[in-house]
């Protein structure tokens, strides 16, 4: 399971960075309501409430999994079944990914100016100055 | 011909009545996602029932061109004694443990039955079986997971599963006792259900074991539903399901 190892490794290095510079942690789904920094520990929930999962579906024609929404489930297996029942009832997909929402980290909307605006005047980064060969697909 | 029609109606009634029972969870599921899951299953079963009823109607209309039978008249205008579903599917939905356990016990049976119906000499039945098997595979996966989850869960969920098992068990035996119309057609149009008990018990006991539940011992088994004799629960289902059609016969959506 090389993938799992890689994930763990990343997590470790993230943690060590966190010790040097204080990283504010954002949970996906926290942002829309609060638009501000989320606490670094998850908000304590009612223990009877099932964890939240984000669902990604790949459609028949699609090449990538797209985020379609979220749902509650007790574990990954149930999350996939729930996703099948909630999000593929109308033949929307042929493959499902789920990830627990708390494991998704999001950029802070307040940082948008710093993060994204600098790219605005760098049009030379767009591939519009090249002629794409016919064989290149999915661009 | 009569046995043939009875058999198709038996398959139709079985799936319709369980669809109706499961649909009672609509808007009342323990959590939104599971509310959708159980009603999806209900819709799968309803779709199967419609296929069987349409087939039954065409059998009736072919034999008697003036009959004008259709899926609605067969589902809504027949009385309790004419319904040929086994008792297991008409039992009240109970709590989530009972609903998921009953679904599991039924789906394992249905899967075995449909696999045999793939070879039915009635090609329409064989075609419906082929389509339904994919749905049933999911019903087994979904319901067995719940039986295991609750059986091997908290003391509360375990005791609910035990209660459900005790309530439901005596109604499982009837699945494997062929009605006269089944006996007559076994091996040709119909599946020989008497052969299904062994593989059914094997699958069921494996899942129950994982759920830390023990397979009930040999006991008295109810077995009358397929011949039209039902429990007291049946009249209530039909009353709810048929009253609109009967009081407003020309109503449309």
C-alpha cells in the first residue's frame, strides 16, 4: 500500500511545519458559514451525529471525479453506499470517491487576493502562444 | 394456464407488498441517507412488481381479449385472499432492526429464486429475473451490512436485532414450501423453492454469526401466505394501498 505510506509521510512533514509557523487549519465546509479561521481541533459534535463525508463522482463520459456534495455515514464503506443511493440515482456516475470532510483542508477566502491575484497579469503562462499538435487531447 | 398466471401474480404480489412496506419509511428513515436507501430499495421492488403485473395482465388479456386487465387493476382491485405473497413480506415494518433483517432474509431468498428463474421456460420471467438480480445483489449487500452493524453493535442494537429475529423467524419457513401452482410448474416455468432452504440457511447463518446472533433452532413455521391466507397485517396494507384507487377509480396523477 504505497499510497497510504505516502499520505502518512506528508502528514508528518505537515505537522513539523506546523510547529515552526502557525498554520491556521480550515476544514472544507467550515468556510461558507464562517469565512474565518476554523479552530485547529474539530468542533465537538453530538456523538450521535455521524461524521460528514465529501462525495466525488465520475460520470460515464467524465475523465475526472467531480465534487457533488456531502453526506453523513459511520464509515467509508457506508459512505460509498450512501453516495450510491443519494448521488447516483439518475445514472450520474460510474465511480465514487468519498473522503471524510475533516480530512479536506481549504484555502482561506481572506487570502484570495494574495493567492490568486498575482497570476492575473501573467498571460504568458497560458498555452495560447503555442500551436497544439492535433494528437494532444484533453487540453 | 391458471397455474402459470397464479405464479406470475405470486411473484408480483411478493415484490409489491414488500415495496409497500418499505415505502412506509419514506420521510421517517433514521437518517436522510438511509431514508433514501430504503426507499430506493422500495422502488426497485416496485419496478419488479410492475414488470410481473404487466406480464400477468398480458397473459389474462391473451386468454380473454375482453378482460382488459392491466397492472393497476391487478394491484389495486384484488382482495386479500387473492394476494399470493409469502407472509414474511407483509409483516409490519417494526423498527430499523426488523426492517433491515426482514429485507436481508427475503433478499437472500429472492437472489436464489431469481438465479433459478433465469432458466424459466417463460422467457419474460427469465428476462425480469436477469434485470432484478443486479438490484437484489445490492439489497443483500446493504441489508446484511445493517444486520451485522446492529447485531454486533451496542447492547441496545444487539437486543433489538435479537427481538427482530425472534419475531420474524417463524415466517421464513413458508418461503420454501411450494404452493400448488409452484409444484405444478417447478423446474419449467417456476423455481423449485424447496431446494433453496439449504443454501439460504448457509448464507443467513454466516451473516448472523458475524452479527453475533444465533440461528434460531427448529421451530413451528407459518406457511400460508402464498395460498392467499394472510396475517392480520395484510388487510391494513391493502386498505392503505388500494383505498384511493377504489374510491376514485378514474383519478390520475
